[in-house]
């Protein structure tokens, strides 16, 4: 079956993002930093901002629970830009190949609506995509199936004619269950061959 669309995750596929980029400076001790990012500003807490919770509410919640860490909690939003490390070369090479081949490209990203707007300077490539499903705008997140179905409605193709590239295994598994073809992006030079194996003509 001909591939009619390629769907790109953003974080660590097209643009590098890692809280460590900021907190290595703020909390130099590796053990203390790991504890903060796994027990206080956790991935699950951050996911709720991706789902649509405001940063004001998110920060207030944690400051109330952990007042001794207020400075570091507030930094997660106030200094968010420092978590971004710039374009991912392998992902952008694939995007260029997809666009040059005339294959429509789409975005599917878990991203807070607020930081998506303030961080738009990190995402100039979005102007070249047909449509971007931003979790914070839609108030639904990967790997929940609703956001995949929303995007498939926009693409207007059967899932089998779409390929999704993401670095998160849970998001890949969710897309697989819906019938979307997938590539687990590892930033190790293997993604292009996987796409070609799936029938993407790039």
C-alpha cells in the first residue's frame, strides 16, 4: 500500500528537549538532580501540562507540596528554553527527504499549549507541515488513542497509508495498535532505512 503521509513527533525527533539541559546547571549534584526530576518535577506531572493544565496551576501545586524547592520548580517553566538543545540532524534530514519527495508531512506532539506558543522560535519547520496536532491545544495526549484518531481524520487516509516517527516506545505501540506504520526513532542513523523498508519513497 502506498504511503501517503509521514507523521513526525517533535521532541527528540526534530528538536532536542531534555530537562537535564537546564538542571545540570541548577542542581550540579547528579543524585539530587535525579531525585528532583523523578520525584518532584516528574514526567507524569509535566504530561499534565501537555494535556492542557496551565503552568500556573502546575507550579502552584508543586510549590504547595514542596515549598523548599520553589526556586527549582518555578525554573521548569520560567527557564524552559534552556531544556531545548536545538534541531536533531537525523530527523531534519528525513523531513527534507519526505518533503522533496512530495509526501505530505504532519506533526503529532505532546507539548504544552503555553510553551508551544512561547517556544515557536524553536519550531520553524512547522510552517512546512500540513497540520500539527498539539496535545495542549487539543487537551489529549499520546499514547491515548483519541489524538491519533484526531490526526487521521485531518489526514483523511487509512492508518495503513501513514507512517509515524517517534522516540517514545509507548507512543509507537499505541500507533501500532491503531494500524499506523511506525518507526521508533533512536537518533542512531537507522530511521531512514526503516522508512524505506516500510515503502516510503525517500
